[in-house]
């Protein structure tokens, strides 16, 4: 069981130091796993508002407004998950009671800091709505322990703001250089998470650390805070390598597109009516320095849909050929119900669940299933007691999938197009529909697609 990251006082006459979140690139729900003190650690006023920062850092503030950082508390799916599932579940189950406070360590760090638990709903317009704001990140000095996770950030709100450049002066506040802000461990404080059962339910930083990109010195910032020529402060210097504060990640279609490359190669260039042709498909993670999907893996679904379309336009769905590994049933689209543990929060002990996948039966799914204490598949990371087979794409990993197409006796002569499309959803659609989550969270994004043709002869 991990120790709680309680507030520590930095000295008489100084502002208190608190362990908070900073810089979550791909949005997650972070938890603490031991009791939180009920005594407020500080107040909202310990931190500057983003509007105050915008007076000098207008361009960066505008970028932040368009990033998920600014929406970490107001994003509609997170609001529904917290208030409709997490809070009522926490109030009924002592094992996960700390979810009520802990989610806010990353999603509403100012509210967590102020002891405003649960925070006012976003519609009430409190300062919790500022999410992961400028002053949260730029008052960070390090993290506690050996591994960054569960918002074990150390922050010193005050007049000194920390940044990645040396010998910088400001007329608005003190400036201090921080090497830590440029490290992947900075990101790991919210992108690694252990739940109350001790399960790593978020491990994006750890996935990166174990992969080839870490060994090559390619950091989170290099992909998610790209550089450009920009003036970072009004009347300040123009830098060729200014870090953009857009934090492109799992919620950005352009970032998701092209993550995986697809190649199709049938065993023969032609097939006759009644004959079968075997088809191999190679999928290569050419872009992500961590696993894909990552972050809120319990919510997200990536799947491959394969079709054969004959010369007349008739389409034939091709299911994946199973490989036979343990737990594979959770990686193939099926007509199954799951997520029954939502019934705890919904006060429905007989809740039957909802459709597990919501995709065509037989499509290959690239996921890692999460299971509740009763062994049922769950989308509630705080209620995850075990993990299923990890069938996601590792960095630079190629997966080979097998299919077959038997040409019907009445198939049209001419070319047959074999088409493979890899789709991504941030939230499994049947869950989104059931909970009333706006369609934006569950719409299908095309990661990549590829097609080849074979001939059908007499």
C-alpha cells in the first residue's frame, strides 16, 4: 500500500508545500490509495489564475485553453465518470473510498489542494474548473519517492515560478530554473497510477521507460510539447525552441491518426468462385513511444475491421482468425455484456451491464481488459482487481493478424478489394450511450486504412 502524499510545511512564514499534479499529456483519473487528511491543505488563492498568467504569456495561455490540460475537470466524460460513478461508488465501498478525493489530485488539483471535495460541478464555475493550470505546473519542484505516480508531485505555490530556461528574468514574478520540468518523470506523476487494489491501471510513463524511445533519449515533451519559433512572453525574447503548450494526445484526432501502419498481403493474386484465399495483415506502431492505446485503457478501444468488396459492390465481412492465446476472447468483438459493477454506483445490484464492445463481431481488438474483484470486465479503474492479457501495440511493435476469404459461388467476376481499417474510440460506445456521454467521446476515429486488390476469375 502506497503512502499518502500529505502536505508538508516548508518553514515558518513560508507558503506550505503540497504534492499535486502537473502536466497531464494524455488525460487520466489518478487515485490515492491511502486515507486523505480531511483538513484542507491550503486555499485556491495560493495559486495564480490562468487569466493573470495570460497578461504576460498570451500565446501560451491561448494554446493551453485549446488543450486538454484546461479541460481536465470540465471535460464531459470525466464529469460524468466522477459524479455518476466514482463518487457514489466511493461512498458505498470503503475499499475505494479515496476515489472521492483522489481523482481530483490530477483532474482538479486546486480543489484537492484546498480540500474542496467533491468540488462544485463545472456548471457552478468554481476555480476547480481551471484544471491543470499554469501555476500548478510552474510551481513544481520534484516528486516524492522513487517512482512518479498518483500525483506525488511537490509544488511550492508562491512568487517563484519554475521553468526550463536559465538566466531568465521577469517583471511579474521571480523565475527559477528547473531541470525536473523537462523530465518524463514530471509527466509520470499523473501518467502512472496504482488503484486501491495495487494494480497499475495507468502506466504510460512506465511503458515509455521500458521501450526503445527512452533508451534513445526521446522524451514525452518531444512528441507532446513540440517546439517552434515563438515569443513566450509579451515583450520577451523570441525562441526558436519554444515549447508549445498544446499537449496533443489521446483526445487529438491528428495525433492518433497514423499511429499504426497497415499492410495487407494475400497469399495469392487471384481466386476462383468457391475457393479460399488466406490474407495476412501487418500492423506496425510507427509513432507512439508508449503502448497504443495508453492512459485510460479501460475506456479505450482500438479494433481492426476487414472487408472484401467484389466488382458489383457487394461487401463481405472477414472475422479475424483466432490465435488461441489465453484471454483472447476479450480481444475479439463479441455479443457479450460487461461492466456490471456500474450497478454499485447506480444502486442496482441486479444491473446486467451493457454491450462489451459495440463493434462488429469477429473484429480484432487491441486492448487490455480490466477486471473487478468478481472477475467481471470493468471500465472503472478504481475498482480494478486484476488485468487481462495485454494485446496493445508496444512502441515499434508489429502485430500479424490472419484472415481468410472464401469467394461465393455467385461472386461477380473482376477485382475484389480487400480493405482493412483500424478504428479508435476514447470510450466504448455502448457505455457512452448508456451513461449519456456526448458523442464526441465515443465517435470512431480512423487511425489508418489500407486496401489491395485480387482478381476473381472463372
